[in-house]
């Protein structure tokens, strides 16, 4: 081994004093990339996706029909929905309000078999707490049981305990947060990036209305999306600049036990395929068993049909 390849031993002792235990949400602030991918623009936008995904989960459970995403002046974000509202009663394991637990404890949520959700966009339960940890400040309002509950945080810590601030006849959750300049390389949100993601979610959840609005001075714009045809309209939209070989989009759906699957396809005159797959409403660009299974089944059916009618010998 040459001297250039020699590893220089560290000079400090490796004993118990070198073992660190990060309390609460310190781990998120210490290594944010582990939770949101990066601290660049992609990570900044990922904060929005995490909060929206919680609202999508409410839609998948059948309790939310409208989601609104707003880029406020100053590049803060507000996400609101008309779901059931995050629980505000005491969570027995911790003895603290469930709203506090959701925003301050990693791996806390209603997605681990407790019956809160049968289908959800991911099962890690870190979304709200990670966004909280990486925000300069975050405020949440819950409309539930005729009351409006409010709680405030800063960089993962509680700044104002949960309190009732009004009465309401609505249900739902509203989260407003300001990304932390100590964490992110940029704080500038791109409307088109968020719009693309919200349109995708509207296609995937037939009948769900998603509105995205930009309130920054000089950039004001708003789009409301609702697709009753779901992924059938998604395929038609993907093919909008191509020439389809058949008018109607082929659509199949099935269910086995707790698993459901939907497939929509339409052939066009181009020579390049476009396959977009999702699992639990999360885009899977690298594919997976669901995509591999679909391809194998489609090939098998086409070959069987061609053989039966003499098209393949």
C-alpha cells in the first residue's frame, strides 16, 4: 500500500463521550438531507409536499374534498384542507395534546395501524414534525368540534401552547410556515414546480379539488384543479400534444383484500413510451413491483391475443 492511500487515524479517544444522543427534532436540523433529500430548492419545495400529503391522506380516507396551497408574500406557505382536523385531545402515550405530538415527535401519526388511515402517502409519520423542525416559525389552526385551536412553533420548539382562539362551523387544518434561512440555500418558491405537483395529485385523486395561489406582489396567479375522470384524464393530458391511435382511454381497476390498483393507457403514434407509476399516491420514477407486474401482464395479454388470432406465430 502506498503512503498516499494510508488512512490517518484520528487522534481522539473513542469512548462513551463520543456518543451523541440527539433529543427531539435535533436530528432533523443536524442532518436535514436525510429527511427531505437536500437543502436546495428541491428540499424547500419538499416541505410543501409533506404538509399537502397529510391533507391527501384525509382525502384518501374520504374526509377531505378541498385542499388549498398559497405562496404568501415573503415566501411563506399556507396549506389548508377541509378534512377532519388533526386531533387535539390528549395522546395517551405521551400525555400531551395529539396536535403537539404530531408536530414535535418523529414517527408520530395515524398511519401505523391504529385505524386512522387505511391508505396513506407513506408510512414514516415524519412529515409535519420535519417541516416544523426546518421552519423559522410554524402556526397551525385546527377547526374541530365547533372550535378553532391554535398552536405555534419555532424551529421545532413550542412557542405557544395549544389554545382555543374562536368558534367555527367548519372542519379542517390550516398550516402556515416560514422555511428557515439557517437551513436552506434558497427561500424562493417556484409556482410552476408546486403547480405541477398539485396538478398531479388532483389527477390521482378523482373529484378532489386542489387550488394553488401565488400572492406575491407582481406574481399573482391562481389555478384550481379537479378531475372527475382521475387518471383517465391524466393520460389524456399526457397525450394532449400527440396523436392517439384510439379515442377512448383504456381504464382498469381492481381490488384484493386492502389493496387497490388502477391502470389507464392510450397508445399514440410516437415511438417512445411514457409510463408514470405511483404507489400510495407517491410518484415512483424508478418503477417497482407494481410497474414491473403491469408491464409483464400487458405483454402476456397482447401476446396471447396475437397468438389466438394468428397475428403472432
